[in-house]
């Protein structure tokens, strides 16, 4: 059965959030007039990083009362709502709805699917839904039932798991008894049977056949693909050998010692995984694990030191060069160079010194500095919406519209727009600003408007106790 109550109730809550966020804009401690920041977006901010929302028609839009909820809408029209993240999450895009709360998940219809199709799970106990043909299905784990589009399979049916379950994927049909011991798979020119770990075989027409007896002690294979016909066997942990039209391999005390050679090159392993080498047309590789390793291909040069802590990767693509350096978790660097006719035309840069801070420069030369930055990875959307504003004590941003800096969640702000409007504020004591292109323009506010002063071409404007106003003219 469908669960419209939960779905509609959550979106009613989203509507209430949107209504509240659509109220007139205020900025408690903003650096500039009119409720707009240096990026010309209307937003309300209060209680440091806890309350923030943008104007109703602002894209992208972010509205938050942290840590209770955050709502975001991007340029594609994708809407997300986090509730006590990471406990709850809702996403809606192109009429597709997905929500999660604890271990309960709901997947609504996709644009290409009939409106009646859905999936609802309470992992690991309950699964139910309706497929594209309008058929209902459901399962209670481990008693039994049917699930569709789950665990990489089109359909799964089970009874008293692990005593019996059946799965389907395209033309493949698999039956399991006393999983993972007994199974049989048929379809798509494939036949597979096993009584694990005693005996098993797998055969696919035109590809080959493999068998095991008392796995992993004895395995064998036959290869039938044209250009790679041959066979091989392995007596674990003593010796193994395989020979095909494309190459030959020998193994001693597998997997510790191996030598392979063929048309593409040679491969050696000594005391696996410590020393590994590959010399071929497609790849060169040399590992002394975990101290040092390097692997190169036509598009990639990858190295590590003291795996997995220090590594470097460089990729070359048509029109782009990418470089990654990481000393986990304390340092990360990522750069992109965009090329045109062999010359660099733009670049991106990201540097993180965890947990002290991070710096980012985009292809459009927008920059952002954040101190501290407690998340050791780049641009994780839920972290950016829910947590980063809470732990960021200082931030600096620069775009084509100007720059803005904030200290202690906006208690102190200063910035300047490219049109010349500069502003400063120390909440709630004072804010002041001026037009750098016009020496006669000045604005001063004390105690959020208890006293105000404005000077322009027409004269001086004064305000006391918010509503007592008068004007004096400047001397010529």
C-alpha cells in the first residue's frame, strides 16, 4: 500500500518553512544596507549561524534553523530538506521524491515511470512498493516476501532467509538454499552451480568455464574467447599455472609470488602485497607497499607514500589537467587547469589544512577562505548546509560583485562591492559605510538604529530613537 500521509505531511512542513522564510528580509548585524550581502542576494540571519534564509525567488536558495532543519533549492530546481541531519533528509526533483528518516526510506515516482510506482523500506525489517506494471510487492525480513530493484537485482523472493531466496537480474535466474552454501544460476548462456565450499562450477557459452573443489584449495579454468583461449589451475597455497594465447602466468605460494608475461608486457609479485611490478603498453606500476608506489597510464600518474596517508594523483584529459595531493587527514590540495590549444585559459584551486581552514578559487576567480574547517573533505553538500556555518569562526569571500569578511558568525563584518559601496559592522554596537566613489556619501548606525546618520549630496540626515528624524544641509 502507498503511504501518502507521511509524504504529504513532510511536504506540508516544507511549505510552512517556505512561508516563514518568505517574510520580509532582515539581517541582524549585516555589513551592508537593504538586507543584501555583497553577492546581491536577500537573506535573513540571526543568532549567529543558527538562523538563515534567502528571499523566496532567490536561486540558489538556502533557509535554515540549525540544527533542526535546512532547506535548499539549486539552479536545476532540485529541493532538499534536512531534518535534524543526519537523521532525516528529503529530496524532490522533476516530480521524483525521496525521503529518509532513521532507517525508513521512500522513493517516489520518477519522470519516466508510472505515477503509481514507489518503494518504501524500513531497513532491515520491511520492504514494500509497487512496480511499473502496477503490481504490489512486499517483504518482512527474515520471514519472506518479494522485493524489486534491491541489492543490485531486479527481483528478490525469499522465505525464512537464509533457508531459501531467489533473485533475477535481466535474463539470469538464481536460486539459493541455505545461503551461501547451495545455489544455481541459469540464463543468458550462463550456467552456474555450487555447494560451497565443497564443489562449484560456472560455464558461459563462448567465454569459458571455471570450477572449484574444497575452495580455495583447488580451482581450474578454461578460456574460450578467440585470441585468449587457454586454461589454468591453482592448488592453494602451493602452486598455480595458466596459459592462454595472450600470455602465461606462474604462481608459487599464491598469492605471495607470481610472474606473468605476454603480448602486453610482464607482471611480477613478490611477497604480495609488498612488492608488485607491471610493465606493459597500457600501464607501468611499481609498489613497495606500504612505503611507496607509482602507477602510470596514458592519462594518469598516481603515487603514494606510507599508504593510505600520503598520495598524489595527476590526470590529463582533453582540455584539462587535474592534480590531487593529500596527506590524510591534515592536508589536501586539488587543482584544475583548463587548456585551449595547449595553453592554460583558466584554473581552479582548493587547499585544506585540516582542521585549521580551507581555501578555494573557482574557474571564475571567485575565492573563499574558511577558518576553521572541521570536515576533511571538499564540498559535501549536507555538511555545507548543516554544519559548516556552525563551526566557521572567520570567512572571506570574493566574487565579481566584491568581497566580504565575517568574524565570529557575523558579529563583525566588513566588505566592499565593485560599485564602490563599502560597509562595516560590529553587532549590535555600530555599523557604518560609505561610497568609495563619492566622498560625500556616509552612513552610520549605533545600537541597530537607535542613532542614525546619513550624508549625501542633498545634505545630512539624522535619526534618534528610531523615529525622530531631521535634516541639515551641508555648507556649500
